């Protein structure tokens, strides 16, 4: 069946290792949308953090953000939203006190106070860069639990790989673990990992499936490209799953298609191979 929907991860997939958008990827996406194929950016990023990338693509896009908690069009219209109950968020924060330095709570708000932190000062260069790029969205609360005056989108944690593995183990072993879902992203080469605690029905794959059903698109007509642990459900759902050459080893054990790395225009090559050869231009 021809591809009708392409789902693309951003970091480590669409962007190269310097977080830049290769021109070949932009052109392949533009050609896909010109031919009537819907393209969705499916990312752990917040909507406002993903939109600068979307604007560079200059194509009509669907935005599946926060690891599937929100589905929006590029113009900001919300189609699906799954918030984490604040009582669950509070319990998550209590069971993860040893990792409070890298913790934050994310809300669905227009701009200010989207990301609430207890600790802003950090010597982690990746976290520092993120805080700098998102300064207008940040606020502080002490203790962090005091910010929970409404249901958040997620509770997030970031830091070096080993401490984040310990935090993940604590969360998975929590007696209320069925009340939330986890989306984990690991960059071994940078010694950096992220954990997003989201609504239990959420994942990139679950929201992609929900969106495809609303659009009347069969899973066989969906192509997905990803590189990390939080892309597993998305790739499992897609009829045409493609793993980046730089993807984590775990994703390469399923016999899925593999493209080149994010520094070798892997996204463009995959789109050309699996989508554009089958699609015909719209009239």
C-alpha cells in the first residue's frame, strides 16, 4: 500500500548530530507533502520547543509532541490531549526525591510557566543549554510539588545515564507504576538521558495510532523513522518502520528497515526509498 503518513522523530533522526536540519531532509519532506503525504513530527519535545524545527521545514505538518501527550497542527490547534493527573504527578515527585536536581514539571500553558523547576543552577552542559533556549518558558517552585495546581502534561527528569537508570528503576518499581507511562531517551555517547513521566495511555506509538485512526489511515500506510528507546512503540505500530543508522542497538534487533545515520541524510534516503517511489503527485 502507498504511504499516506510519515512519522518522524526529531532529535537523532531528522536533525544531524549538531542539531541542524540537513537540506536533503527538508527537500524530501517538502516533496512528500507536495504529493499529498501527511508528515508528522513525533517527538519528546514540547510544542514550542519543536516549532522552530517545524518552521524550517516550511511544509504543512502535524505535531505529535511530549511523547504523544499532545497532538496539534503547526498553527497550534489541539486535536488530542492526555494530561497526567496531578495526584499521580505528586506521587512521582515524592518517590524520586534523590533526582530532584534534574526534575521538572511541564504544563500545557500559552507561554510563561510552562516548565517549572526546583533547581535551575546546573553544571550539566546539555541541561544548561536547554534551560538557556527555553528561558522564557521557565519558572521555579520550592518545593516542586507546590506547582501542581492543575494537571500537568508530564514530569520530566534528565541527567547522566547511570543516575537516570536508577531513577527509571525507582519509577518502574513504584507501587503506583500503573498510573503513569514512561518514555526514556538515552544518548550513551553524550552520557545523557531523559525520562518523561506521562499519562499511562500515552506513547509516541499510541498517539500515532490514535491520530491515524482519526484520519482514516491504516497502519500499513504509515511509515515511521526513529533512533531511540522512546521510538519503540511508534516503530512497532508503523507498517513501514525504519531505524536510523545511529539508532540504539535495541531498535536494531527487530529486523526493521535500517537507513543511514542522521549525519548521512538517513531520513531523506528513507523517504525517497519507501514513500516517494510509490506516491504520485497530487493534481
